[in-house]
């Protein structure tokens, strides 16, 4: 056996999950309407924004990879849908306590999921 090791290819990008989930699985995800109260560029990443959102019962920080699609000024005051019970994560040194939902067409276009009619922060999305 040689002392040189064959370089390993990088791990493949995760594929979209296509397995079906039960209604019980889905019911564990807490989707809520939140209002973006503050937005700024992430100090250590070009694609990330640091958002402060109001969920109606608390304010929380969410890091979102949407800086190429939205400026901070476009987001302040905007109502968005978030995953409220996502486990906290540290993204490039900043804590993130949720996820903002967005739709992508696979061609580079991205839009945030947002309520169509006026509704307050904290409203449950089902």
C-alpha cells in the first residue's frame, strides 16, 4: 500500500428530498408570519443578510441567504413566513434562530413567501 492516498472527491450536493412525509411530520413545523424590523448585510458573507424579525411574541435573529435578491431597505417592514421552531445555528459567526421561506424557480429568480392579505405577526401558517 502506497503512502500516498488517492484524493477523495468532495461530497455531492444534497438532492431535494422527495420522500413523502406524514401530516404528523408536517404538524411539527411551526410556520408563522413575522415582520422584518431590521436588516443588514452579514459582516462575514456576501450572500447573507442578518435580519431581526418580530413574531408577535418575541424578536429573533434570522440569517438568510438572500442578499443577492433583496437589499436591507427592501425588507424592513415586510411581512414574511418563517420556520419558527428551527434549531438554532451559527452561520458565519452569527446566530440564526429560524428560517425565512422563499420560492425559487431554479433559474435564479427568488421571492419571499409573504401573506397576501393584511395579517399580524404571529399568525400561524397552515
